C-alpha cells in the first residue's frame, strides 16, 4: 500500500468520525450559532448591569460626601450646644474597596 492510499483511507475514516460532531455544531437550535447568539444576548445584559453598578457607585460616593458634610455641620452644632452623642450614632469612616 502506498503512502497516498494510506492518507486517503485515514482521511476518510477521520471525516466519517467527525461528521456527527460537525452536524451537531451546525445545528441551528443547539450549534455554535445558537450558542453565539445566546452569548451576545447575555453580554449585552452584562454591559447594562455594569453601567448601572457604576452609576450606583458614583451616586454612593456623592451621597457619602454630602452626608459627611452634614455630619460636620451637626457635630459643630452639638459641640457648641454641649450635646453628648453616643458613639453608635456617629458615622463610621468610609473604607475604600480594594
């Protein structure tokens, strides 16, 4: 048996073996195209969620800044009027996320 004939036989066997796999990959309901479509839809949703989380993070920083300003004003009034505030009513320092 010559080399070309052996190559042809191996190629034929391999092609027959991968044919069911190719059919599954080309299936319009469960194949690669369907998976890519689902992934694209999920990616769009994730991008929207990321934008909302970033917006909420920005709002949190703004609100925290405003709360700290009000806290400073209230502390000044409390000190001037001699009010003793229990520690549990004081704001804790904001810790930075890693």
